[in-house]
C-alpha cells in the first residue's frame, strides 16, 4: 500500500515539485526571516511591524500550500493547482502594479514581478502538463 502511494506521488509533473519547493522555501523564509525579505524590498529602513506580520501571515499560508501540493491527489490536487494559478497571477499583477506606481524601486519591482510570473508559469504548467491525472483537466 505504501509503495502504491509512493508511486502515485512520484508521477506528479516536475512543475508540481518545483512549485512546491518554491512555496516551501519562500514560506519558511517569510516565517523565519521576515526582516531579511523586507530588507530586499525596502533597503536601509527598520522593518515595519505590519510588514513583519504580513510576511509571517503569508509565510504560513505559503508553506501549507506547498505541503498540499506534495500530499494531495486527484481532484484535491487539481483544485489546489487551479487555485495556485489564481494566487500566483494575483501576486504577479500586484508586483507589477507596485513597480508601475513607483512604490517599489525599479529593480526590485522587476525581480518580484519575474519571480511571481515564474510561479504563475509553474502553476499553469503543473495544472496542464502532467500525464498522471493531476494536470490536463482529467
């Protein structure tokens, strides 16, 4: 039985593992080192307590979403992947708008937008690209 579960998990599209890894890494960083992340967005100032709270809040969300990609199967996995496309698209649009409005330095805005766009692309690929039934609308 454990072998059968491992075989099903191993057949996920590579994009699922990539996206899960990114979510776990970024979520853990948000939880454990929010000041480091804030400094990358707003260099030279003391981290705002509200920003620390937001990074930790979204850090746990992101860790749980990453774990869900690794542990879910069938319809629950497909639902998580569909939701991921929406989540990462929203993140991409937000990063781009912050840059266009001058609320982030240009280089930071470009980097955050590219990172979020990469996550969006991985989410789309994970949803549409597998032969295991996780993607492709099966």
